[in-house]
């Protein structure tokens, strides 16, 4: 197909990370280990919540969905990123790029919305503890997750369809580690004004509004914690939300940097680093944060380990 004197792009080249060829093998090993640990950590969290009776609460139901999203998040592009360390020419076809963009945008939206649902859960538990069993029922938490999917899927389809309908008839080199909206808009030879407005609109709805809601929730939470008279009570209340607050801070910090700046910003290296942080590092850190800083999860791990190794329990009883 031709468009004037320019051929229509049918495939893209992911330029990925800039690194010395001597670092190719060490980087492959590092990212492979990160991917394996991410999968093991998040699948373990999902399995533990499924089998543990003391984790059958709305908060851990939401956490299991967050772990599922992080698993899909990493699996969307990590295998190709690993392959890029081994291949001389990192080519991705136009349809495959669209699928990668669709899954990434959907998982990013779900991550945002589930973090908001978890903030609401923690607000209710700490600020309205007597009403918590009535407000945050299993049915309500399921509805929150379904609502998240109902928002995230149309949003990802809107960006994917809008981006792939653009004309790509010039360079096919994506200065990024995977197919994302902003790097693709930079390559388009047609007007991207509508797409840029959609990106800002989505950023406002899925980043700014959730940040404001989470900020308000934690303002009430912190105020309530400081009104607790006993230091032990304050510590327990803070421990139930500190893991979530850490994940929110890390995720939104890098996301706001990425999407609330000029679309044609030339900070390509910073974009790649920021993207790698919230798509590679955060899915790795989330299960670690929730397991190392959560007493309920530690107890569930010990019980699960005892069921898996009953002879160890026998030794402990003697």
C-alpha cells in the first residue's frame, strides 16, 4: 500500500532500552528474574487469599484482583521485552502492537480503579468500623470490581481504536519498551489533536480524580488514627492501610509524571524509565509490600506452610 511517496507502516521497531552490548546478558537475566518473581509473588497472593479462611474479607478480595491485574500487566509485554534482549531486530507487527496497547491500557485503568476501591475499603474500616460489615459486603466489593472493568475496558478500547486509526507513514521506530499511546502519537503523520485531548481526559478521570479521592480518604483516615487514644490502637490502624498507601504513592507518582506532561515532550529516556518503573517494578513490589507489612498475610502463610508440611507442625507441638 502507498500513500503518496510514503509506504504505510505495517510493523514497528521497538527501540527499547539504551544499553551497552556487554550488558545484554546481565540485563536479560535481571529482567527474567524480575518477571519470574513477579509471577510467583502475585500468583502466590491470589492462591493464598483463595485458600485461607482468615483472608476471606473484602480488602483481600480486592487485593487478589490487584494481584491478577499485576500478573496480566507484566505478561503483556515482559516476554517481548525479554525477547528483545536476544533479537537483533525488535519488530512488532501492527496488530500485535494494537493488542499490546489494548491490554496495557485496560490493566493500567484497572490498577487505578482497584486502588481507589481499596482506599474506600480502608476509609470505611477505620473511619466507620461499626458500619464496615454492613457497607463493605462481599457483594459490594464484587460490584466495585465489576464497575472497574466496565470503566477500564471501554477506556482502553477508545485509546486503542483511536490510535490505530491514525496514519503511520513515516518512521516506524518506537522510542519505548512497548506499544503505548504517547510514543505512537509521536510517530503519526496525521493530526493527533483529538487523541491528545482523549489522553488528557482519561488522565483527569483515571489519575487526577482518583488521586483527589484517595487524598480525601487518607485525610479522614489519618485524622481518625490520631484521635485513637492508645498507641497500640493507632499502630494497628496505621498498619492496615500503610501497605496500600505505599503502593498508591509509587503508582500515581510515576503515572502522573508520564501522562500529565506535553505529549510531544522529548524526554524519551525518562519516559522509558518511568514506564519500566510502574509496569515492571510495581507489579514486583506490590506482593512484597502486602506480604512483608501485613500481619494477616504472614499468619496465613504460616498456616498454609503448616498444612503443606504437617510434620513441621508436629515438631512445633512437641
